[in-house]
C-alpha cells in the first residue's frame, strides 16, 4: 500500500526522498508528501494530492534544504484523498509518516482532544503525532516517547518520526507493516521497501515484529517489543537497480509480461536435476518434512489464491496427497480442522500480505507439522516466519496487476508437487516427464508471446463492452478466474469466471451478443466436455473468444474468434494459457484508456486488512 522513505545524512536529502517515493509508486497511492528539517531546526513540509510528479514539481519550485527528512505516498483509509489528509502529519515538534491502520484511533483521538490537541486531518495517523508529542513531555527522549506510545496502539503500523528540535535522528516502529533500514557511509535510511533505497545503498536490515529503532547518521539501535536492545542481521541486496524503469515498454505491466520467460528461467535455475527437483530448494530440513506430509493447506489472497487453486489439482492428481485452498481473510477468522500430517503453504508476492501473514501466525498454534511460503521478496515477514521458503526469483514487479509473480508462483507449486509427490507414489518416469516439461517452459512462453499482435487486434472488439464471462475446466478454471481478475483490475470491465460445466446452473441467463465469452481450451481429457459447453453458448447467440490448443480444431467464424496456442505438456498448460489472458486484459485496458500500472482504488501490497 503506502510508501515510506526517510533519511539522516549530512547532505540535503529531499531528492533522495522524492526519488524513493517515485520508486514506490507501484504500491498504489492518492497523495504524496515530504518533510525535511535542517541543522537549525527549521522544518519544511510539502504535500500534494495526486502523483509524485506533483510533489517533485513543488520541491523544484521551492528548495527544501536539510539532512533529515521523511516522505510518504498515501493510500486513503481514514479520510478522503486530499492535501490536508496527506502525510507527513505534524504535532508541535513531532512529524510522522505511517503505513497501516490504528484501529483504536477513535478513543485515542477523543482523549487527546480532551487534553487540548487540535486535529487538522481525518486520518488515524494524526493520533500518532499528537500522542508522541504528549508522551514526549515526560518521556525525556523521542525514543522513549515512541516506546510508550506504541504500547497504546491496536492495529498495524510502520511509522517513522522526527523531532525538529533534534534533527540528528529518526525513530521508527514496526508492527504488521514492513520497514527496512538501509546503511550508508555517514548516513542511514529507512523505507517500506528496499527498492526505494537501491540508488543509495545495498546493505539492509529488516525490522522484526514489534521492533522500535533509533537511526542516526552513524548508528542504528534496535529494541524488541519488550524494550530490550537486540541485533538484527544486515544483508546485501542483489536486486536490480533498474527494476523501476520501463525500458522500451509503454507500461510496467507489458514489460513484466515479456519478462516471464527469463523470470521463470531464474525460478528453475539450479533447482532441478535431470530427473527430479532438489529438496534443498525449499530450505534446510525440507526432505525430512516432505516425507511426513499427507495433506497441504494453502492460504493466499487475490492472484496468489488462484495459483493455489491450480496447485490443488496438481497435488491431488500427481502429488498423491489431499489439498485444501482457502482465501486467507476467511481462513483466519474461522475455526478449521487440521488434518493429520498437514503442511501449511502460504503464497504471496510481497511476503507482507496482512491476512496471509495473520493466517500463518494463527496456524503456528494449530497443529501443522510445518509451514512453507512461496514468495518473491527475500527478508519479508512470511519468509522470516515460515519454517521453509521457496523464493520465486521473479524480480521486482511494479505493475499492480500481477503477471510474472503469478506464473513463477505456479512454477514453484509445480516443483512442490514434484518434491512431495516422490514420497507419495510419483514414479521416476513421471518425475522425469514433469522435469522435462518445466525445463521447456521458457521457450514455450517465448512462442506464446508471439500471439500478442493477434490478441491486440482481438481486443478492439471489447471497446464498448461492460461485462464478460471467462470459462475453463479442470486446472484451467483457476486460470479463467485469473483472466477475469486481470480484465476487471485494469480495464474496469465487469468480469467473472465460471467452471464451464456450471453454465446451465445460472450463467446461461446472461448470454447475449453484447457479453464476450472468453474460453481457455487446451487439448486435454476435458476438451470434449468443454466443446459441448461452447456449443451451449453459441446456441444462445453468444460471441466466443477461444484460446485453444492448435490441435483442438476450433475454427473461427461469425460467432467465434479463435487464437491458436502452442501445444504443450498438460502440467505447464495453466502457465502457458495465462499469457494470452494477460495480453488480452492489457490491450483492452489500452483501448479503454485506463491507468494500466496503477488502476484506481487498488494497491500493489495489501499490508492491512
């Protein structure tokens, strides 16, 4: 969601802060702001509604000198998007930025008003500024004031505070919302995502749940939730500096669609032998744990949930074990039955998805024999708190609509199926066949991407459409769901997906010539059933857009547009058929004129409920 950047340095930091915000635009936001204090204690704050460019223009017109500062991009939760609600917020000497939600801000606000504090915004964040200002009266230091204040908060927060009368340091606190400290030479930094700081450092420390830290130019001191000073590991990042650049592409989403062959090659690299998957790929002790697993419970949200649904087909038909898949926000709020010898698998691009993280923490007390996360961000909360971790190596994904993160998750889940299946009846010949299929993926994806021009032409027929229906069967049903999600996310066309066999149970009532029906049709054992479903649509005047295996013998005519997809192994078919649906949604969004990379009302990382 929101983005945070902060710095304590000898040089002027405003350009570093604004550039950091620009690199976090992918997270979704509606306003941006920066506050800088110089060595004389003069505080300057600029806030703007809209894009970071508006803030950058304001900074260019009004120089903001100073070596200590904080900046923020806001995604509205409490209070409408406006300049008065934009961060940073100020109370006397204290300036604050904050990601998350202070759930008990109401009673805290009332108590602070009773003490004479005046609120100038509708945000929950302003409560932090006033409460720390109040605690500072008796605490003796900003650090002590923050430590006292956070004990009074309920909810989630990643927050950074500065005192304009003492610009030598920042104080930060983390609970449920990620923060990373960046180490420089004679200067240090803080951000909600290391991507913001790559222009100035490669050395990072990830704060743990409940940590409070004091940052100066020359030191970082961390205290745990009990107030005890602790050491946190410093790691060297190898993330790509230019991950935030679109290069030759018009949008990040298109760039990331075309990065999928190389991203998946990275996912596979060094993890497969000639005939099996290497258990060590999932972490130390994976082999011993996988031998015990007889059931997998997958929890995830959004696109990651769809990848989990595909994995259920693989784990049960190939892996030889049972599998349940549940939306994390539902799983965490119901009493569930834990199957014997059950492994909890969480899936998340960011590793900070609030509901998925809460589900993992809840499951630790529920009797699972272990936990595994499939994630794209090393050092994220899910990676740190799970017993095992599979890193997808997709690289930074900037577009809000997930593309390469989804397909690399599917590759990881296919490899998990191999790893568990070999202990549950998956034969050597089957393993060899699956490994061969996975190794063929990058080349098959390159071939599939060549369909882009024909899909771009097809997309023109969606220019005046407002509703659509996606159909699939078997492991292609979740791919249909993912296709519908992509179309609604970035083109704002209402889209839903159905298992094709369910047409007679309601969706047929919607069929007419104004509602496009998008079908994914690989040449598998369900093809004949799917062809019957397609004929049901044609008989009722529907217009079909079929992405079909080249050997499935679908023909284009007045009511049916067919795009032939290369024939591939059944294991990798869900990954391959994702690509045309991503391209379709992209080109339809271009025609509709929407903001492809930052669709309205959405954020990249959902770090609050």
